[in-house]
C-alpha cells in the first residue's frame, strides 16, 4: 500500500465493492490503483505552529513511478529560491537524497536514517513520504462509515514486528468508490494519536489526484496544508532528469 | 456610645461567660473551615505585579521560547570518567523516565541532544548518543565528537568529565512542585550508586518553601515551649498561660481560615501562602500574645489589690479596653499599609494579618475575660498574691528612668544614632540560593553545579531582528563572546552557535568556517539544509517561528544580588557599543527577575514602614487628642526601625523576601508597647496622680507586661539554629525586635515623658 507519495502522485480508480473483502483485499486494491508514469505539480505548503504563526513555501515537483524518483525546486519565498532537492528510492537500502545549496554552490547529501524526522519542517516525516510496502503490514477492516459524505472502509494497519516504524498503527478511511485515502490517523508507539491527515482529490483523465492535503500533528498542535496546482501527468519525463547536475537548473 | 459599648462587652463576659465562649469558638470554627482552601504557592513570580515590564518580557519569552526555568541534575563519580557505557546507559534510562513525566517539556542531555556531522559531502543530523548501550566504536566516536565541540561538551558534562548533566525544562504553567518531586524520586531510584546533585532556580523554588515551612514548624515547637515556660515562670499559673495561648491559637485559626476562604471565594493568588507568608503565624502569635499578657497581668494586679475577681476583671477591662482596641487598630493599619506596596502577595499578607489582629482583639476583649471569669481563682495563690521576679526588675528600670531621665534619653539616642550608621550597609539579597549556608546539602549541590557544571542561574537576551542576517548573528556571537569572557558565565547558547556549526559542517568540517557566513542567502541555505534532516523543534528554544526573534541564553554561577546590577550594566553597555539599529535586545532571566525583586522589596519596605508610621501617628494623635502624644507613640518604634535596619547592616543580615516583612513586627509590637504606656500615663493624669509619681506608676503597671511579652517571645531565638538563613534571620530579628521595642519604650518613651511630665500633666489637667 502506498501512502503520501501515492496520494501525491496518482491513484487509479477501482470500481465495485465486494462486501466479503478482507482488510488485506482493500489494502491491495489501494496499492494497485492506477498511477501516472510521471507527475509534475506546483505545491504550496503552509505550516502553522501552535501560536498560529505561519511559514509558506512554493515548490515545483517532478516525480516518476509514484514518487520513487523525485526532484523538487524551491520557488518561494525568495530566500529559498534556487534550493533544489533530489530523492531516489533504492529498494532495501537507504534512499539517496541530495540538496543543492545555491549560496554555497554545493550539493550536500542528506541522511535518511531517521525515519521520524520531519521533511522540510512540515508535519510529514520521511517515513510518511516513503512508499509503504503492502506486505509489511497487517490489516483489519474495523467498520464502514462515511467521511465528509464519502462512504468509506475504515482499515487498521499495523506494522509487522520486524518493520521499523515510528508508528504503532494507522487507521485509514478509504473511499469505497475509488479506493482513495480520504482520512488517516497515525498513532505513536505509545498508542496515542499523533497525526491526522485529510485529503481532497480531483480527476485528471484516468487518474484521481490529490489537490489538497491537511496534516495535523495533534500532539504538537502544528499543521501542514499542501495545495497542488498546475498538475500535469504522463508528460514523458525521462529518468535522466533525476541527476545531481539538474538540481542547479530551475525549471521554467 | 463608646462607653456604653465597652460596658456592654464587659458585662457580657461577666454575666454570660459560657455564651460568649461558645459563640467565639463557633465563629472561629466557621473561619477554620476555610483552612483546607489554603493554597501553598512556590512561584516567586507571583510576587511581581502583572504590569511589571520585566515580567512582561519574561512572559513573552516563556510564550515564544518555552520555560527558561530549569532543573539541573548532575550525576557521576568523582574522578571517574562519565563516558562509560554503564554510566551512559543509566543516564539513558533516567532521561527516558524523566521525559515521560507529563509536566516535562524537554530534557537536554547527552541522551537527547543531536550531533551534526559532515562526511564526504554528507550532512547528517543524528542522535549524540544513538542508543542505550554503546559499542566501543560508538563510545570512541562520541568522545571524539565532544572533543571537537567543546561548547557542547561543557553543557552536558562536568569540567573534569566525571559527571553528566541533565537539564529539564518544564512545560509552562505545569505543576513544578510535583514534577520536581518525581524527578528527585527517579534520581534517587535510578541513579543509585552515583553522586547526584540537584539544582537550578526551579528546583530551589519548588523545594525551598516546603523545606522552610517544615523547618519553621519544627523549630516553632521549641519556640512555643520556651514561650510557655517563661510565661509560666512569671504568671505562675497554668490556667492563665492556657488562656493566653487559647487566644493565640484561635487567632491563628481565624487568620489562616480567612486566607483560605478568600482564596476559595475570590480565587485571588494574592492570598496564596507563599514562602514570605511563613512569618505570618509568628507575627500574629507575638501580637495576639501581647494583648493577652497585658490583660492577664493587669487582672492579676487588680485581683491582688481588690481581692475580687469580677471587680478585677471589670477594672482591668475598663482600663485596657481602649488601649487594646487602639493597639489592635494601629497594628492592623500598619499591616494594611502593605496594600500600597508593589509586591502582589503583600496585599494578601497585609489584609490577612489585619484580619488576624482584629480577631485577636475580639477574642482578647470578650473571650479572654470570660475565661478569666469562669476560673475559680484562689486569691491567696502565689500568682495573685505576690509580685514576680520581673516586676522587681521593672521597678528598678523605672527608678533609673525617673531619677535620671536625661541620661537615659541621651544614652538611648546615642544608641539609635550608632545604629543609624549601619543603615548604609544594608544589603538586599533575593537570590534564594544564598538562603543556605555552606555545608548544607542544597548549598553544596548548588556550589558543585556552579563550579563543575554549567551553573544554574540564567540570563536571557531576547533579540528582535532578522535571525538570518549575518550582521545580527555576528552581533549575537560577539555578545556571547563578551558574556563568556566574564568569570561568572559558564556557557552561552544561541542560534548563532548552530549556524556556525552548520557552516563548518557544510564546508567539509573545516574549522576555519566555524563562523557566521557572510551572506543572508548562505544562512538561509543552512536553515533549509537543517530542515531537511533535523526536527524543526530543535531550534524552538533559540529562534521564533518566523526568524524575527532569537534568544541568547547565558548560564551563570549563582552570584549575590549586589553583583547582579554591575553585571547587567556591563551587558547593557556592551550591547549599546555594538549598535542597536538592527539589534534590539531585551534582557530577562532569573538574574533580571532577582534584580526586579530587589527593587520591589526595597520599595515595599520603604512604603510599608513610612505609611504605617504616618498612619499610626495620625491615629494616636486623634485618639489621644494631642499631637505630642502622637509623636511620642511613634518615637520608640521609629527608633527601633532605625536600630533594626542599622543592626542588619552591621551584622550583615540581608534584606530579603522574608526579612523585609519582619520590620512589621517591630512596628506592630512597638506601637502596642507605646500605646499601653501612653494610655496608662494619660489614665493616671486623668486620675490626678501627681506628675512626679506618674512615670513610676506607669512603669509599674505597663513595664512588667511589656517586659514579659518581650521576654516570652525570646523563645523565637530557637529559630536561629535553623539550617535556613532566612529562618535564622526570623529568629534573630524577632529577638532583636523584642529587645529594641521593649527597651525603647521603657527608656526612650519613658524618659521623654518624664522630661515632658510638667507639660503633659499640666495640659491634661
């Protein structure tokens, strides 16, 4: 099953609901949803802290294979313009992450060893950003209930003991109609709700893509709002783009 | 009207003693029901008015950067390296347990801090101690990192490397006392086998009120025992002593119950029972006991003379009703004057004391005579039939005053003038660490943390400016360098330190780059880089969310209040020289708060003493219907106040939260003595006693109860053996107050009235 990256970069529509479906069956359908080969979008990220103060960034993101390869260029604020980020996931190994620092004219590698670390000061950690493997979790269908007018399966996902995770479980509301994740609660290792996410979607051709995502760290009273604009899918992005040298070139 | 009321009250005690006693006990019990509502308050910040500028800055820093009050825990074994797997594992467990305490916001220690490494173009933010049990390689790596970053090492280890430092930052508005208790429990349980030292202002403010109150209660038992013995030796009657004590106890219940009810009804924190309120029971005990002693000794003299109990009570109360009312009124007013002082809790203190004194007056006026009336007195008993030892002594002093008034007055004035020489040497000490003398556990821990660790006092410099501007960051860095050049400053930290470390890391760990970068873009890139691999909360205690405010924290050794002013002036001067166009700063932290408290205490002491003396002068002038009597009434207590502060200056006793209030005892008790003396003098003038005999008669009548009251309170000298300096000071100053006010009344006032006797007697006639 895929989570945020999947949510970011394309989900297929599954039709038909089998009442006899198990939790695993539902998770598998989410995992198998149709994804674009590549996706390009402008993202505005607004962070709000417990005192109501905000920070915002605008970034240009290009990704392939559901986010396995991703390039991000910072467009705003002016202080950050030119900073660029490259991530390439390697199955079974640490992700490769690099950052271009234009003021220093240097590319620095970034550690991905701490899964719980926040990404760009947001409420999403590297673990949140990384694809979740279907077989690394156990699934339990808790109930069925509507969320914001959307009929949903409520699925509990627990990482298997051998999996290193900063969460004890997730409870996910999955649309019965298209198997998109509408809402998710993530619980910390002591079993207390840590984060709550809600997602809104738009249809682009054969894909259902997220346009708005709100993540709140309820323990820190800190939130992140992501808005997706200028969504483009299957534009023929080449794997060659995801190279260090391209970090230095801001896209037009 | 007043005479009718007086007669009615006396008759109630004589005709319906049981009814009066039961009503008094019932009303006191009703007040006593408020006792469970008393709130013990350990927050010294509640002393400061809400609109105080320093408090506002303090609160704004708390709001933005979290609490700056911390608890420091150092543990280790002297002479043995703390960087051993076993010690680190113990520390790991302890820190994790402390983190689970709900009131804890953050813990800084080797087990929680991050390290920033550079390796072949790789920037890694990771845990300084990656896991509980370190491998030999990890331990070597940790040691190497600390060697490379001495600024970090000094914050988490002792200078000798034998102790580890754990700093606990509480949540704002949490229960600090409960948190401190839990941390201490955990420390004792989990760090067994190690030397453990606790310190920090939060630790002290959480622990001290409890320790001081416990200590006072323990020593008070001795004090009261001594008081009872002295009263017994003089009154020679158990029932009489019991009656005096019953007035005191009921007054205390009434006053403390009143405090509880006010808190319950109004919710006002001004009526919380704080460390400075610790002196309230002692002061009320002294004042309430004074009223009782005057009435009982007068009753015994009258009984001896009249050989009839009812007559003796009627006569005693007729004579003493007015002076006891007046002494209570003036003392209550003296305490009410505290509502004009800038310290919040003095308002509750003053009003509660005024209530307690009024309650003691009521009990002395109707409850005590009812008790005296109920007792079947043996008029042949030694207590009534014969004079006590002290009555003879007082007669001797009376003879000296009458025979040599000028000499006595001159000697008294010289003593007061000598005492005044000490006024300029009075020092204010509000740093509660100095409440403990060397050799006590707490003081030893504080000294250890000061000498070996980071120190436990803090100063915060809140910087308003662009936290990404190299110019601002360089000024912050320069200020830190200045601060660290001062011997009392152990370490400083700010976002500038992190920027410098990240700069070095990005530049391939080249030490030459451990400086503030020269462009804003570079600073911004460093922040962005960190946000990619570190928790954004890591900087929350150093810089605000939109990088428009930063905080420099300096940890210092505990220093006396007298050294705080010059230190702060030096910092302000340096900041001024740096230029403040783009670098607006505000100082806060415990050192600033202490300085603020110093000013508040000085102002409060000055205001309360001035207002109460003026008010007492006006009241006695009005009551005694003569300006001269008003002046004479304040003469001994004014002299005693001068002597008290002069003595403090000479003896090196500092004016603190606690000792500042003890001048109230002098005024409260001093005015009582003077009023009794003046009332009796006027009484004899009215009775037409020849001027030549008045002083001797007044001495005989009032001198003895004054001496007995003073002497019985000498028991408070027992407090002088306390481990806590403020408690010792309470004991010492109580003794001093009793001596100065009683002797002042029986020498200065007596000799002055003797010298003015012609005028005073003639005018009255």
